[in-house]
């Protein structure tokens, strides 16, 4: 996904590719959503985990296929969008994470970002957007369903602290 293509669809935001230099702002944003992190670990979120969020990608992908976009309003990071290009198939875009700062939730920020992402994806000849969501999080399910995403398979992710987390794939075909 080209930054310029996404920026053209979302002119009200300043959009930047996040790097390790942005980890403190990303930590603050993620800390505004403690419930999300609690699905994965009972321990507090650490800077090491934020660094991992900025760089982790499936082994079969090149690092360049991962992009982490930061969305700014009035020079404040209000949302993050982590995508994998050409994953799990060539003309797919995989959303690894969309998180909106708690202070900006329920104010259309997430919906506007995803709508702009879908338009930018169409321009880039992407045929589908896919993601996984925590199965137990019904609020997140409703958010994505309102945007036309449909549930797919349920998978189980192994957790570092032991056990597994149920996640559900969701896909939206683009026209």
C-alpha cells in the first residue's frame, strides 16, 4: 500500500509510516486500550512488545511487506493501522491491527480509516482485505461487520503465558 494513495483517500489525517522512533507514542496509544492487550497477556504492556508490534511479520514474508501507518490529528497519534501487503494471497491486504486511541473511539475515526483504506486498496488493484479478530470481542465483530466484513474460520493462537486464544478471520471482497 502506498502511503500517498492512502493519504489521498484520508486528507483529514496526517499519515506517517511508524518506525521504532515512534514507539513511545504507540505505547501510549496501545495503553489507552488495555482490554485488547489483556486478551494476549495478564502482564502490563511493555516497550519490548510495542517494538515487536512495529516489526513482527510472518516468516514467509519480506519485512518490506509490513507497514505500520500512524494517523495523526493536531500532531497527536490517534490511530494505528498495521498491514501486510500481498498476504495471505497476492491481491490481498491483511490488517494485523487497527487501533484507535480510546479518546477518539465512537467518533467515526475507525470507520473513516477503514473506508479510506478500502478505496486506496481498490486503486492498488487489491481484491480483498482480510483480518483476524479476537472471537470473544463482540464489539469488534460488529464494527467490522458494519463495514461489510464477513466471518470466516476460527483459529487458535498460542499464548506466551500458555493456553490459546480463539480468533476469527474476517474478509471483505472489494469491487
